[in-house]
C-alpha cells in the first residue's frame, strides 16, 4: 500500500496536532472578530439594511449614491483640512523634542519621555473637560491669554472657521508625544560612527543634520506620516468629545460621518460601502507612497 500525498498530509497533521492546538486560539479569535466582520461588511456593501429588518440586495446602488452624497465629500474635505492643520506641526514638534531627548547632557530623560507620552493614555473624558474649559469663548484660558495680547476673543468651538483649528490643537497636544517616541527610536538607531566620521571631516551640526540625520530618518518620517494619515481619516474620539462634528458639519471628518450614517441613520449597507471604498483608496495611496519611498532609497544607495 502506497501513501498518497493526502494521507501523508493527514499523518503530519496528526503528528503535530498538539502544536496546532496551542496556536489555534489565535486563528479562531481572528476568524470570529477579524475575518468574519470584514467579509460581512463587504457583503453588506451591496445591501440595504437598517439592522432590524431583512436586508435587500441593491447591487452597486450604494456605490453610485456616493457620488451625490454632499456630506460625504464635505467630511472628506474636512478630513484633509484637519490633517493639513495638525500633521506638519505635530511632526516638527515631535522631531524637535526627540532631538532634545536624544542629547547626552539632558538629565531626567526618562521623566520627560513619560511626561510627553502621558497625553496618549489620558482618558478622553478628562481631555474633553479640560479642552472645553480651554476653548470656552467667554471664560476660556486661551482667550484670556489672547486678551493680554490685545486679540479679540475667538469662538473656538462655535465657529465653522475655528472648529477645525480647535480639533487640530487638541490632536497635536495628544499625539505629539507618541510620534516623539517613534522618532526618538529612529534617532537612536542611527550608528554613532557616522557622526564621528563626519566630525573628523569637519562637518558642522547643520551639515550632519542634512547629510546624516534627515536621510536616515526618512523611513521613520514616512511611518509617522502614514500613521497620522490613517489616524486623521478614522479619527473619532477627539472630534466627538470636542465638537461632535459641528457646528453644522464644519468639523465632521470621515470617521465621524461613518459613525453618523451607521448608528445615527442605521444605514449599515451604505456605511459598509463607503468604508470599503475609502479603505481601498487609502490602501492605494499608502502603497504608492511606500513604493515611491523605496525607489528613492534605492536611488540614494545606488
């Protein structure tokens, strides 16, 4: 009797069944809480369903309806504006703080790292209370300070022009420390021999920054930028507790819009369609940026 490939495969499975048993919880949990929701959401994107009644197949109608959804395009525009308002200053501050914490002369560096990271783990309820007091038009600390400089009180949370700025300030405060930790890890990963060789050749601080630090930090900048891009698109907590997307839809980003059409309007089929479409667009942008960065690194090494 000859063993077929199928019999051999089952024999291998039986032989290592104990190992398969140990790793099985991960795959079971992933299938239940990861793979199943993804596939079910894809299924819903072709349906009309409110979560209570039976679903109805609508084909590509949900995708067609996206073209005429003004609030969707407004939320995507708001997402872009909020991202432009907070990502550049946050990245610059994170890099500057990381540079300072990477110096050898600074004392209590562990304390400063913990202090900068603390906003990332602060409960959003506390943040909402504090920033509501800071941004209050009548009794806010920020307007109080602006008053000393002779600046008229700003309606931070009640103005369509300033609501996005308020969200951007909160996000910069909350996530600068997180990006600083990533950039600090990137700076500490640069071999010290590069700087020593540059100093022997007479390179100044600015020349070392331009020729060594910035090129070596390029993958870290890209990683932080892509994380911030994803965070901007699916940001919810900060906007929900600070402005709830208002006034009007002036600070409604894509994450807030997705929440509204899902759990406010109960349009789960359309929400799944929008979520999948934007996720595919984000994946393509991320892939193109990563590919361009890899090509740039290869040309730099050539």
